[in-house]
């Protein structure tokens, strides 16, 4: 297994078990080989058999915890780590991974304690310092968090995760000059990559006049929409701008001014002279303070015919139409803090003169009562974002969590109120109600971790005033 040949290892362990089926170590090792191939059902079965044969097998409890954490069964994972630690209490790795499971479930204080337990046993544990930094950051203890990232990097200078985490913390604090260059460490993280393209990466200095540059989407939909704003800037200095993006965004981005071509990911690109990832553009262009952020909106536009159809469809409903979004990508590492319990929107639905319109798509769409739910149309891929953009342009206001809806509304230049966790993603900065990225955005921030009730009390008061102001203008 040390060579990473997990399928071959699994076959060998299966042969061993055919000869000696009562060997708990062989069952554990076979389970690890299956887990490394993400064959978790088979892994769990063999961990279970190892523990049936030897209930005091600490390593099997620990490995079971790792598999359960990968599956998102976080409570079960914590219980498995607890059983391992009951048998072997001085195990730094088990304390650290227990902290990861707690953190993934949003329990940052308990995760902090677990990481500190790991560090008591192993003070030079760089991964635990890095994880502790994240737990402290999400509690709003930013100075302590940065100190932990520094400690991790003092122990392991090439630790990409600690560099990326420190970069994002610096960006959150508005330290763009140090943040953007260090953010390049993200390319060394597992699973962060874009398909190979054999052309030079633009360094921000090479002349672009008459040259073709490919701007490449690398992260989520919201990131693509946020950083696509730089395309017209490059076009104005004479570049031929090509955007390679997620297929679902291609039609929307194709209407951006200054874009020569939009190529859905997976389709062959035209010949290019340079390439650059979209989220690397701020650093390459020297966006080292807020004044340098290109914030002219709208830089995206909906299809006019679709927008007019939505206006007609919504016109039968009285009141101010407020689009809402409450759930982000469930795979986002901070989804437990970013997504909003849908019942929090009921305080908005109860306001006189307000009609909520769901902008949520997917399985989570029909969660808010008393909201118009046009999700069948919004799900008509590959034009889902075309329809969402048209619907947003037909609304009076958008109220959403930090998800692609916020970026889409902001890029369209529509009024958007964004409900943020105590410590948000770096792009929303700190301690302000406005956004230098989106002039039409208003930010509502938690004052306590995961306290959406108090935040939505403020949103409801602001929405009541918004409705009153619109009525007074009529």
C-alpha cells in the first residue's frame, strides 16, 4: 500500500483472509485499501469485522473514524475516534482527526479543544497548528488564527494548506498585497487543478496587445462570476480574451463586453498565447487595495426576452418581489456555517407587502413555505443560469446566503442583501455593510457564530423599511 497500489493491495489482503479469515489486522488493512479507493461500503464492512474479532483494536477504530468522516457521518466518526482514544489516549493523530470531524459539523470550540489535545502530545504537529488556526478563525479570533498558521509554517515551510489558509485570512483582513501572492499556494493543494494547457501563464507584465489570453475557471460558479469582471480590462489593453468556464455559465458569460469567445470546459480551446486562472487575476493585475478593484456593474446581463417573460409571470403577484437563496454547495468546507436554516426566512414572508420568490435549485428548493417556487424552469440545464439571471432582473431585491446567487445578483447590478456568517469568505472582508466588489450589495453579518435569528431580525427591519420607501415613491 505504501506505493499507492491499493487495488493490488486489496487483492493480496483478500487472499490472506481466504487462508486466515479470523485475522483482524488483515481485515483492517483490507478496509484501508478499499477506503483509499473510496469503496466505503466495503471498507466499513471489513472495519466492522476487524472490531468484531478484536474490540480493543485502536487502529481499526481510528481508521473507521476516518472513513465515517469522509462519508459525512460526523457524529459516528467522533464516536469512533473516542473509542480509539479510550484505548490509546496519547495519540495525536486521533485527537487531530477527531477535531476535523467536530469542525466539519460546525463545533469549532470542541474542535479547538481536540487540536490543543493533539498539540499537548506533539507540539511540533504542523497539521494540528493549521487546523487550530481554522477553528480559531471561524470563531472570530483572527490574531490567534494567524499565529497558528505562522507556527505551522515555521515547522513545515512548504505546507501548502497553511499557506493557503493564511493567504485567505490576509485577504479577509484586506491585506491584498501579501494575500494575493500567497494565494498561489492553492495550486499545491490536493484536488486543486485545471486541465493542462501548454501555453505560458501570464505574469501580469507581458504585453497583451494583439495577443490571445485564456482566462480559466478553476473554482465554483460564484468565483467564476466574481473574477470574470477582469475580462473587459484585459480587452481594453488590446488582448483577445477567451474564457474557459463551466458549461452552465457559458451562455451568460458570452454576452460580457470585451470577450472574444467563451469555451465550455472540455471543449477544445482556440490557439492562445497566454493563460491565467481567474482567481489569479487580482494578483497579476496588482489589485493591492480596495480602490483598485474594478467595481463597475452590471458587467453581466440577462437575456431580455427571458427577463420580460419573468416580469410578466411575476406581475400577477402583488407586493415587493424578493428572491431568496438559503443553501450553498453542501460540499463547501464551511457549508455548515454559510447555509441558512430555511425557517429563518419566515420572518420575511410574514411582512405585509412582501412576496418571496425562491431562487434555490436542486433537491433543497422546496424548503421555504409561502415562497413562489419557479424551480422547474430554473433547473432547465444547460440554461439554468440564464433563467436565474433573467428572474433576478425581474425582482425588486435578492436576499441570500453566501452562494452563487449573491455573485450573480451583484454582477447583474441588482440590489442584493447577503447574510454572512460570523467570519465569512475572504471576499466579503470584515466590519462593513458594503462590498467593494459589488456596489449594489448590502452585507448583514452575524454577531455570534451561527446566530441567524438575530441577523434575520435586522434583515426583516430593513426589508420593512425597503417596502415602505417603495410605497412612498409610488
